[in-house]
C-alpha cells in the first residue's frame, strides 16, 4: 500500500511518530485502528439492543454473576437449567 500525504501532514506524522518513539508505519497503523474502532463504537451507541445487552452484562458483572473458564461456564449453564 502506498500513501501519499501533503508535505505538512507528512511532517506532522513524522514528528508525532518521533515524539512517541514509534515508526511512521506504527503511527499510521495506530491511527487507522483508532479510526475504525471509533466507527464501531458509534454503531454500538446507535443500537438500543446492543446498549441494553451491555447494561445487562454490567449488572451481571456487578452482581458477581460472572464465571471464567469453560468448566465454570458449563457449571453455570447446568445450574440455570435446573
């Protein structure tokens, strides 16, 4: 992939990379990842069902209704089936 930037933007990118002790490639990659992540976050925030699911998950976590590992998950599912 080739990326052509205006000289001023290229200079700003190089300065940002240098100040963060990263390569220009790493800095560009991070910027793209953050941009895409922001889009995903906006989609979630615009979805009422997703927000309800997140709220329910937070309530479960605060209530201690969280398990870790496959065996713990299986035990919880078996308990809920009773």
